[in-house]
């Protein structure tokens, strides 16, 4: 049995004829290249939403939370709904990183990095709401058990609200360390490819001196496993503690022991849906279809389907226990959810969370990119309604009919929520431009077992490595550029030379192009075959000429621009 054996029934997780260098180039491209038009459009929209939300937050803090739609009966509503929703979204990152790592699931390799980033950014959004809800956020440090000058002022360790502070801060800390540890090899890769000194220095600091030695990798594996072991209980504990905010009360609809597993399943459900939304967008925008494949999307959909079914089971169990308890207040709380003034929110929740994921039983639908994208958005809308239904419908009609009331969000409520969505996407878009969005080192570790190129070699009975025959390598190296340049489009070559200028052998002297970093003997010969012989010609290259050269040569796309051939050639030409 080969060391990289994988059952033939398995589908490849890396598509196309991808080698190790191809993985590096493809994953580094979004960081090294310039942002496209679509990125700027989405970033501008997200930034506007964030600034609107920031304005609403400043208005709330300066005026008071009376500008929200809260009242004496419904004193938790829109803000706590958003808090629980964001914490839930942050669950998938730790699950993919820690639990699937411990189970050695290969399909997590391409999606774990962005899922971890999503976790951190969503927990940041979640943390904003309790701080704002305090009314005096500058006194937020009072929730910490630190000595103070107020005598008897001390935190209440019996309160689940305090448990929330510790659970979420621990969750954020461990997730951040886990994320950063995984990024070290990728930061080092960007550092080694960087051309600009400032960029190289920044990524040198971020990579913490990573050199890729065997000792580095050994420590990397050990730390990853230890962090995975520490983080796994957090997957269960964080949303369990969030559920205690409600389950430890005596309010009908809240006081139930099913909340902890129900909340955890719902958090994984909504978290995977958000990961699905982001990855489907990112695979298209960043041209990562070869790494985030239909196989990944299908497996994510299966998790969404299973957790959606668990959530549906929890809904039915809640209804049954309310009926079986014989407590009329509990029975009315659930009847009011389904038939009361907020019936539309309840049935939106049921439709989005219980019925829509059941379409994933059909392989044709769960392997459809557009349908998966639609369902992922529907699920997150449904999970927001779930939190709204649990909080608002349980509060707005309590034991005293005289205090019954309705809740309606104000423009400030809505503005802050939209602002956090904008803030989340601003952070995620900036992350996609500065950090590698896929863990290239981990993808390379499964390339031989799950890459399409190596699977084909293995299925054909060919060796995964093939050394060139002795004495033939140089001949091939010399002949390849000639053969390649014969096949190139003459029109492209003509366009390129019109921009760079032509070389006159009678008047001009050819330069040693190998002095330009990134141009070796083979590439120099290829450039000569095209008609490029001097530093002056290379120095005239712009984005358009770089693209033309890449399409003509077909080798190492983006290399010329990344190594700044034009800038190097200009300096060399000036020294002549």
C-alpha cells in the first residue's frame, strides 16, 4: 500500500493539474495582486454600512439606550438577539479547526482559515452589544473581578451574564491563538515572496521567525493538537453558557433544560451557513475554485442538513414538553409564538430552519452552487428569527395581561445591526487582501493523496515522482522555449513589442537580462525568442504588458509583476 493511498471512491479535494508551486502562486495571488473592481464595490458598501452603524452607536451612547425600542416589559430585544446571533455564527470556526482536526478530516484544509477568521470577526461584533447595552460602556470594566475603591462592589459569580464574559473572552483568546498559529507558515511564504522591503519586514514580524525547519514543523503540529484539545470543549461550552442566560430564569418559554444542546446545534447550524456564504463568494472573487470545490460545499451542506434536523427536533421537543407539562403559562407561551402577533417571525423561523435544509437530502441540490448559496443565506435569516422569537415573544406577554406590550425596533436598533454586518465584512475583506485565505501548507500536505493530478497518476499506475533521464534535462530546457514560442499568438507578440520597442541588432547591444531577479537562463532565452533583449525594453512594462507576457509564455504567471522586472530593469539601464 502506498504511503499516500486514498480509496478510489474519494473525490479529489484539489482540482486541476496543480503542483506545489501552483498552490503557492494561486493562494498568494489575492495578497500580492491588486484588488479588483468587485472587491472595491463590496468594500465601499460595507464601509458605508459600518459608518452608519458607528453613527448610531455614538448617538446611543451620547443620548442613552432610550433611543432603542425597548420598554419596561420587553427590556431585552433587538440587541440581545443580535448578540446571540453573532456568537452562534462564530461557532463554526472552532468546530472546523479543532474538532475536525482531531478527527483528521482532510476536507477542512481549504476552509479552516477563513472559518477561523470569521469566528474572530463575529465574536468581535457580538461583544459590542452587551457593552453598548450597559448604557455606560466606560464602566464596562466593572464586570471584571478586580479590586476597586467602591467597597462592597463585586461581581456576582452566580449570574450566567458574568459567565458569558469569561466564556466569550476565553473563546476569543483561544480562537485568536489558534488562527495565528496556523498562519505562521503562510506569513513566512508571503515574506519570502515579497519584493518591497517594507512588506518583507512586516510579514517577517508576523511570521515570528518561521524558517520551515523540521523543528518548526514539529512544534507547529504539537501546538496545533494542544490548542485543538483546549478549544474542543469551547465548542460546547460557549453557547451552552449563552443559553443559561435564558434557561436559568423562570420566564415561560425560557425555563427549559433543552436549551444548552439546542443552542449548540443551532450555533453550528448558523455558523456553517455563514462559512458557506463567505466561501462561495470568495472562491469566485479570488479564483479559488480549484481549492474550494463542489465536494467541500456538499460536505458543508450535509453538516447544515444534520444540524438543521437536530434544531427541528428541538423545536418539536419544546412544543411537546410545553403541552406535557400541564403548565398553562408554558402552553400559552408557545401558542402565542405560533398564533400571536409575532406569528410571522415564528413561521419564518420554522420555514428557514426546519424545512429549507431538508432540500439537502437531494444530491443534485446540495451540489448546486447557487442553491447552496441561497440556502446558506436563508438559514442565517431563520436563525436570527429564532433568537428574536425566543427573546421577544417570551417577554412581550408575561404573567400580567396589564403589562402586555409590543416591541418595535427604531432606526437606531436597525442601524447598529446593519453597522455590525458592515464592520464584519470590512474586517473580512481587509483580511482577504492581507492574509492568505487558504492554509497553503495544509493544502500541500494533502496534495499527493487528494490532488486530482496525483490521483490520475496513481490510477494510471505511474509514479508520483519522475526524474528526468540523465543528459536529457538540458536538451529539454533548451528546446522547450523554442517550441513554445512557435505556438504563441503572433498578434500578442506584435502588440507587446509595439509597447516595449523593437530590438535592432545592427544598432543595439543586447543586455544580460539574467541580472534582473526572476529571469533565469531559460526565461532569458524565451524573452529573446519573443524579441526582448534590453533593459530598456523590460523597463517599459506596465500591467498590460505583464499580462501579455504571462499569456505568451504561459509560465509562472504574475512573476514578472511580483518581482518588479520593470523597476529592476530601469535601475540597471540607468547604471549602464
